[in-house]
C-alpha cells in the first residue's frame, strides 16, 4: 500500500513540475506581450532601471575589492554612498539621452551612448572623491569605481540586448514579414540593417542567399547564408518565407537566370527589387523602402543603358523645342526628360485632347516657371503647323507623332499615308523653312523589311527625311536643318502595347490572348528609349538612321506565363489566336542588305541604307498622298510597294500584290 502511494506521489511530482513550468511560461508570455504591446516605457522607468543597475554594480565592485565581510559590516553605508553617486551619473545620462531611447529598438549607437554616459559619471565621481574628506568616503576607491563602471556598462548593455532579442524573436516576429536577402556584400548587409534599425519595420530577415560558394553555410548578422539555386526554394518554404529581396549589386546576375526567376514566381515567392529608375552607388545607405515588388518590366533581361544626360542638357538648355505626339507614350516621356534641362520654351503638339490636358497639368504642377505651349492639332494641318513654326521658330524638333498599331493601319492604309507620311513631310518642310537646327524623327524596327502598312509608312518617312537632308547638304534645297532618324522596337508599358493588355486580361480573369507560341519581340523601357533618342539626336550630324541595340528578344508566350505567375491569380489560361494581319513572328532591327557603323555609344549604331534622290522621294510622296484620297486600299498599298520594294506582306490581303 505504501509502495503504491509512493509511486503515485512520484508520478505527481513530475506532473506538478511541468504544470509549474507551464504557469511560469504563460506568465512570462503575458508579461512580454503586455510590455511589447505598449508604445514605449516612460523615460523615468528606464532611468530608474539604469540607476538600479549602477547601484548593484557598485555593490558588486565593492564585494570584489573588499570581500563579503566588508559588505556585511558596512552594507548600508555603501548602499547610501552609491545612491548618492547617482546624480552625477544622471548628468551623463542627460548629456547622452540614454533614457530617451526605446529599449526594444536598441542599436549599436545606443550602446555607445550608454558607454559615454557612464564615462562622464565616472569622471565626475572621481573628481568628487578628490574633494570629499576621507572620513565620509566609506573607503570607496577609484579602482572600485572603474570596476563599477564596467559592470554597470555590461548590465545596461545586457538589459537592452535581452529586451531587443525577446522582441525580435517573439513579439516582433509575429508582426513582421519574414524575408530572405539575395546578396551578401554591401547591398545585402545594408538592406538587412535598414530592416533591423527601422521602427516600425515590416520585415524580419531569416536568411541570406548567394552564388559565392565560399560564403554558403556561414552566418551573417546572425542568419545563415544559403546557396542561390533550386534548393533555396525548399529552404524558404520550410521556413515559411515568401519574400526575396534582391540586392542592387546582384540585380544584373539575378536577371541573367531567367529559369530561376520563373521557378521563384511559380512557387509564389514575391521578389523585391530596386526600380530601374533608381540606382545605388554601393556606398551610401541603402534603405529597404527603396525596393518595390517587381513588375514584369523589372524581370526582363536588359543591359543597363548609360547616357551622358549632362552633355545633352547643355545642348537643350535655353533652346526652343517642339515635340509632336507630345501626349503619347514616347512624346510625354520626352517632355519630362527635356523639361529638366530648362529649355527656353516647349512647344507640345498632339491631336489627342484629354491626354494633352494631362500633359498640361503635369507641366503646370512640376515646371510652372517653364514657358510651355500645349497645342491640340494634327500634324497634317499644314496652315496650323506653319503658324506654329513661324511664331516660335523651334531650334529642335522631336517628331514622335504617328499612327503605330499594325492591325489598324492594315485596315486603313489611307490614314497611314495621310498622317504618318504626309504629316512627317509637313513637319520636315516647315523645319527647313523656319531654320530648325535639328529634326529628330522617331521610327520603328518595323520599317526594316516591312511586312505591314504601318512599317512601310515609317520607312517612306525615313526615305524622305534622309533625302531632304542630302539635298540640303548638296545645295539642292536651301536650309540648315540636320535630319536624324532613330529606330527601336517595342517599349514596355506604352499605350496599346502587349503588357498593359495582358494586365487587363488577367484582371478580368483571363484568358491571355497570344497570337503565336513562337512569336518574339524586343523590348525597352520608355525612359531608356527616350534617353537614346536624345543621345542619338544630339550626336547626329544629319542623314543618319540610328539603330538601337534592343538587347535580348523575349518570347511573348513566356512573358504571358511570367505575368500570370507574378499576379498570383490561379486559373488564367493562355489562348493562341493566330498572327494578325501584317504581323511578323520576329522583328528585325536592320535590313539584310544593310550594314552598321558603330558610334561612341555601345547601344547606338548607324544603319547604312539605300538612299533616294530628293526629287524622286518628294514625287513618290506627293503621288501617294493624292492616291490616298481614293481610299482604294489595294491601289495605295501597291504604290507603297513600288516605293519600298522590300515591303512583302504577311498574313494580309495585300499578299496577292507580291505574287503579281
């Protein structure tokens, strides 16, 4: 019977011990939750805690110096002495504001402030010891105060570190998003530090990743470094991390591994990167707020484009500049980039009233002191354009106005002729007549071996501008204008381009419509394209057709898949609808028979193209313009093919003209 009772009591002891531990744990959790749910402790609470630490440190220092008997015999005297020394330490606290900080957010700077405050208190108390008579010093030596200084420093440091650790590891971790950082050099470290030091911060760093094998497996700022490969995705899932920050220093390498990007997005991992419009010098403070959730534009592989904007600014400063198509994607960006350099006046022309109103509001808000004319009219209105040129005499003309949508122009060749071709001739002739120094026409890669009406119309514009420039040089036409043409491909996010269309289709629940599984396109950011236009325009001497290096081509189907993955929306399908009229599977930047000449800019080349006599180019345009008013699509396109023999229609009703 007694054995059974002993057995039952022995079983109850472990159970009662576990119950006691559980109660203690619950009490600690309740206490920490109560403390961390408060905004901050009052400053006097922190000062009291620090003061207690100093007094306890003094008693410990005395024990170390004199032993337990000394403390036991003079306990109250020593206690009173250390309490009396507190005002001088409080002076140091006041100077360094040690009590005004928030302990849960303590940093290395706060620890330095504590050290400074204690050193000031030590110096003041040492001076006091020199003045106080030996009879009331309680045998307190300078050595004891030095020991007291270091012990109190350790106590106050430990108190803040423990509070910060408890906050970071428990309460803070519950309210912050766990993240990984790709990059272990200055960029990755700066991101991690900014997350830790910012209050309140959204994120807590759980690990780093890198391709540097020598660093993998080590610890950085208390977090393990993992290899940047497929295993990283498993590690992040295991640690329930769904966000990856990419250091600006490894962005280019990150974009080179498109397969890894696809795997990350497919697994629902959010990628945070620095926007393309920003840059980091690798030295200044890098804040995590500078990063943003990537859009599809950020993930396309592109080399960084460097342009000497200061040199361009010197040429544009104080000039009168006319921009056609100023409300469009390219034109409006040109307005923004040119306005920075304080031209004498901006003349902005576009026939789209509402977008033009938006441009006017932008200029009034951001450049109110810059004289700016926003004119709603068509470039085909010759009398209006002559009035504009005669009144303002622009030094530079950037001609961005054009109908650009391939299917629309395929169905409306007369409008392509009247707007794109005739409109360009109107502007070009006015530029010569009124002494414009430079005329920069924005063309397209679709003008190379054109397969559609739109591309052919732009090629005819190129022919006329180049022929007019040569006529000026040869003295056939009196004038000073230098004509420069720039060719590039699709710009990301432009009006009517594929990316905004895909975004709308995803928002509507799909499907995403792609014309062909193998169709590819070159892409460039609008600001990048405009910078290259400005660079080419200012470097050109007249007669050049500048070609931009568009980087690597992108398969549209892959683009659609990645956008679906980034959206996080399930059930979005891709539907292939077939090539549109006049559409190519891939765009060319140069004609097969053309050669290129490099320039001082690695991204800009000069195309050597077949030149046309000015009189022939002008007559061709006049005949085509008159023919456009018949609205006979076949007759108009036939004439266009005669002017541009390399124009071969694809997926179009005009293909029968090529057979003839």
